[in-house]
C-alpha cells in the first residue's frame, strides 16, 4: 500500500514539538507493515539545506501568486516530496511564526498551498506515485480532504490525525477565494467555523477517518470540557474517530546507544545512570549531590504544560532535598520565573532556556524523575522517553499521560506493575503530594529500582501504533494492497 503523509514539520529536519517526532518516525515503522510512505513537507530553508539529490518532479507557474516546484529527494533516510515555494516558506523564524514571535499573516495561504498540493498528488499529479491513502496531520493540512471533496472525480482516502486540538487554524473568510475554495464551501457543513474558515474543523469533517494520539484524549475531546468547541463534531464522527498512542523513535531514543549522553546503559546497567546524573548536575551548575533526588523538566513552557503549577511546588520540593533541572522555552513569564528560580537557588535549581536536543537526552538519562504536569496532553512524548531511560515519570492523569504511566499505588506496587506516579486533579497541592510520594519511594531503593525496571521494560516503540495505523489506512482505503487502484479509490 502507498501512503502520502503531509505535515508541516518533520524530525530531524525541522521540529517545534511532538508532531515532528511522529512524522519522522512513522514512515520507518510502517515499512514493516507493508506501507510505503512518502512525506510532503514545505521547503523551509533548514530543510532545503539538507535535501540531497533532489529532482524537480512538477512545476507551477503560479501557486498562490508565484512560481513553485515540487522536488523529490531524500534527507536523513526520509523519502520526501518538498514544496519549494520561496514566497511561502523561505523566511526566518519557525514554521509558523516570524522572528517577532507572531504568526505569519499568510499562514492560511502557506498551509493551504501545502494541502492543495497534497490533494493534487492524491488525484494523480505524479505518475510514479499514486497514493492509496493520504495521512494528513493537524490543522495545517486540514484542507486536504476539503479540496478532495469539492474537486470532481475519484480521490484517495484521507486519514486525519489531531495532534493537539488547541491549535485549530482559524482564518478570515476573505481567504476563501485565494484558497481556491468554492463559495458553497463556506457553510456549516463545509469549512465555516464560528464565522471563520476552520482548517482543523475541515479536516475532522471531511476525512474518511480521524485519529488522535491516545485513546484517553480521543474520549476527552468528545466531551465539552476537552472539546474546545469541536466536541459536537467529534461526537458526530462516532466510530470514525479513534485514538492511537504515539511511539518513541528507538533510533533517536536508546539509552544503550545514545551519543548525546555521558554514559550509555541498559536495564541491567541502570547504576550507570549515576554518571549521567553527575554530568547533568555539572552541565546545569548544580551541586554534585549523588544522593539527592533530581527532578527534571523537558518541555515547552506554556499554560498547557502546567509549568506554573510545578513552579508553585518548587520550594516544597527543595525543602525535601530535591534538586531541579529545567530545560524549556516558551512563554516569557514562565521563562522569567525559572530564570529567577535558578538565581535564587544556586546549585539547587539549574535552568537552560532554549531548545537543546543533547540536554533533553541528558536529562532523561541523568534525572531521577521527570515531571509532566500538563493540564491536557494529547499523548506526550517526554514521559515515554522517560520510561525508556529509567527516569521515573510523575504525570498528570490526563490524555496520553493517563494511558502510558501506571501509578505506583499499593495495588500496582504489589503486582510489580508500577511505572511512575500519577496525580489528579491537575493542581498545585496534588502535584506537591505526588512529588512527596515520589521522593518517599526514591528513598526506598529496592522499590525504586523495581519501578525503573518496569518502566524500562514497557514497549513504548512504534511497532504497535504502526500496526494500528496500517489497519486504519486499509480500512479507510476500503480494501487493501491486493485490490487494483481504481477499485480502491472512492468515486
Ligand atoms: P509537545 O509536542 O506538546 O511540545 P510532546 O511531549 O509530545 O510535547 O513532545 C515534545 C518533544 O519536544 C519531545 O521530543 C521533547 O524531548 C522535545 N522538547 C521539548 N522541549 C524541548 C527543549 N527545550 N529542548 C529540546 N527538546 C525539547
């Protein structure tokens, strides 16, 4: 089966969050399931620079007002189709915002063009690659199934994945004509969403199947409290909405062969984590304190991630002898809070503000615990990495965090099943209690070691999720690789 993935970021070429990790890992994991996946991405400067032996496979004299090309090439083992449209993508900043931190004003057109090209590939633009299914990710690609719906003629199935319902891609209706959508599309049973054009809404409405990245999040977003305005539509999709948890890319995250940490180790050599703990303490200017429980954070600093809630627990954790290692970037107020916390607690709170892949790995390998106090969390990758690295996760019982960590309550401890600590509701006193509980367990080395072992023994790989995606693709495409293409295509 042939699948086209279309996505606005992909690890290791360009990344702002977990979406890139998923897009980068899925093609490799799907190979074992008999799925050949190519990925369509925008030609950002960082990506163009690393594209080798790229061949132009299509050219447009006018795509959103200027010439553009589609390049086929390989980078970091990924089989890519790159939309080289300098007027849309050749700019400083990250994929979505300029250096001033503001959304690009033409994001509707930038990602509309990406979606239009994905739909065209689905409709046979490339003679040598006619996908049976298009896997579109997040609001940036929500118009893919909309274009296919409003075009005439046969089209491949579309599976649409919501990685975070909070980002919905809403744009002024004046973009309707420039996006090439017909006037009748601006309706409640079309792309209209509270008076705007809703990219995420369009994806949810028109895709053959909608997935999100954990079973619990799939349930949460069907309810008003978690649905962010879209719960009614999500409920209406019924069984066409399912949850598939993310995996960890085991090539990038493998403690027994990780070039970014001070000392590699596996489940039998867990004591070697001490070398990484010392390296982490040194990297962040923390006192060398091998016995002190070291709590790590690797996160975007945003309201979603609950780092203000952790901030309110900081003093209490320090009073219990903990040390804190924070890596994060994001909201100015949170950055200032953690900068001040480090200044007020030299040697006890170490903070690196910014994006640092190597330090993210060293925290997983050297911290004793990783705190993930998210108010909502579609899946979460850092707690999965933590499990793999023997760093015990302390997580809010929401979304994918609820699905992937087994709380060390008495029952789970007696069954030797516990892999971390969960708390709920997501508020300061509950997190403070969870940290107390974790530190108490940490001071019982036999029990702590068992929790680490249990976590490191979990299968957090892409194998099972890839099998699920392949099943969903086949069901959506309405047949399977054995049937001829014309029959598989929906008229
Ligand atoms: P989200 O996508 O909501 O930000 P996830 O937990 O799904 O959260 O994925 C976050 C990914 O980004 C993980 O791979 C994590 O290691 C990485 N990450 C987050 N913040 C940083 C940072 N400041 N430096 C390096 N890596 C980071």
